[in-house]
């Protein structure tokens, strides 16, 4: 039998702390937030990605996990009880560091009546401060912000522009590296810097 890794040490307070960090990331677009609670994790998942999953996903949340080892999938299933579904049906899409970001148009987009019925992607990156230069603008930003992100597809800016123009529908993104996360909500315009 494989080792069972625990979840939160203090479930209520730890989940509240991570939820607060996720809200700050969405409010202060492009600014990295730190995950404080400690988690003992199976190899193959970053702390920020795992913390967001435990905070935002539950037994009623269809999830698609891409690129994670079986022990990580077992850990997520044990702690969330979330149904595993195909990409096009998932409300949350977790993407491992070594796996390429799926095309945004393949994910749930929501509808004009129910824009909240769209996907949120949680993607692990190697870091949050190097790589492709991007310029962010929109709600939560008093002026355009320059950001460098690695490990993104070559057509990421084109995909994000299509996503932005589809507002209020579209996909939201959390990008994670180690214990840090940042958000790119669907309302954020992403251009090449």
C-alpha cells in the first residue's frame, strides 16, 4: 500500500488562509502571493498548486488533472473526492509543471447566462519571474504591468486575447511555482511586452 500523505494541519484556518491568498491574487493581478500553510505532499506536485486544489475543489467539482503521477492523483482524490472528468467537462484543470498548458478554447467557457460555469486552470510553472515578457492591463491594474513567465505555449498571447474578447465568458488562470501563485483572470488583457 502506498503512503498516505495528510492534508491540512488546521483545516479551517489553513483553507481560509489559502482562499485569502487566492482572492488577493485575483484582486492584485500579476502580483505573486505566498502560500503560508504547510502541507506534507507526495512527490510531483507543488505546494501552491496542492493548496489551491484542497481549498477550491470538493466532491461536487469536476476536475481534470494533466501530467500528474498516480500517487498525486490518489492524494487529490482522497482529500477532495472530486470526480475526474475529461478536459472539456472540468470546472478545474490542474496542470503539472512538465505538462503543456492545454488550449484555452478546449476548456469550459461558460455561457452568456451563466459565465461562472467556466473552467479555472491551475498551472504549475518553474518560476514566476523569467521567460516570455507579457504586458497585463485591465481591472485590478492602475497602469499596465510587465511580467515574465516561463513554460507557456508559443501562442499563449493569442489564446489569451481570444479569451479576453469573449468576456464575460472565458477561462481564469492561476499560475503556481513553489509556494507562490498569481492570477490571470479572464478580464485581464495579456499582450506581448
